[in-house]
């Protein structure tokens, strides 16, 4: 899976949470964590986008704190309107990263075609 597919899987995970069809198991069911967490959180698209490891300074932190402080150590899912707002922020953040990765990929493709000294004759 490339980074874009991984992040798209993350958008789908948060959409399921918003729809009340799923819960958040953190590292265990976070698509990028499953691949990149490995003790040190290395190479995750979220970390390279935010510049912070372990999802610091992302909408995941307010979600996590709200879950623990207001709903206790139950399964992290939608319990109240605040949960919906926070999960929506997280889903939007994941889509923002998907867009960022797509733009990055598109600009790389443009660069390599400009660098080609001998474009194929048509
Ligand atoms: Zn709540």
C-alpha cells in the first residue's frame, strides 16, 4: 500500500467512527500506525505532515483526552456531540494529509517529466 492508500484507509476509519459504526483502537487499528508505529513512530505520513511524532499537535490529542476525561477508559467511540465534532476534525485532518500527499506526488511527476532531456518523439 502506498501512503495515499494508507491515509485514505484512515479517512474511512474516522468516517466509520463518525457514523457510529466503529470505534478507535488507537495504535491497534490506525492504518498508518499499524505500518509505521513500530515503537518509534517512524516514517508515518501523519508525523511527516505535522512534524511531530505520536500524533502530537494533531486533532487526535483533543479526541483522546475528551474520551478519557469525559467517558473514562471505555471503548473510544461516539458518545456525545463533542465526540462527533472531534472525530470530524480528525477525519478532516486525515483528508487534508491525503490531499497533501496527492499534491506532492503530482509535483514530483511534473518535475521528473521536465528533467527528461530526451522526451519521446510522438
Ligand atoms: Zn464525548
